[in-house]
C-alpha cells in the first residue's frame, strides 16, 4: 500500500464521499496518495464505490 501514488474513486452517489473517505484513510494511515473522485452510474455488480489505484515500481 505504501507504493500507491494515486487513486481514482468512482461513487454511485457523490453524497457518500464523506463515508467513503472515512474508510479510505484507514488504508493509508501514513502515506496518503493523491486522489480524485466522481459520481458514476452502473458500477460493477451494483457496487457503491470502485477505486482504481496507480502504484510506483521500485
């Protein structure tokens, strides 16, 4: 997780940003990668959130 540098968060409802953010920071307690978010419809399998991450290679 420390190699992740950017995440894109897709939310079924952008009003759920705060709830998603509370969970998101638990995965990155020391290293908070850049992130962006937007609302989308039709996420896979009825998901409420989908997160795509980009990591650096060592």
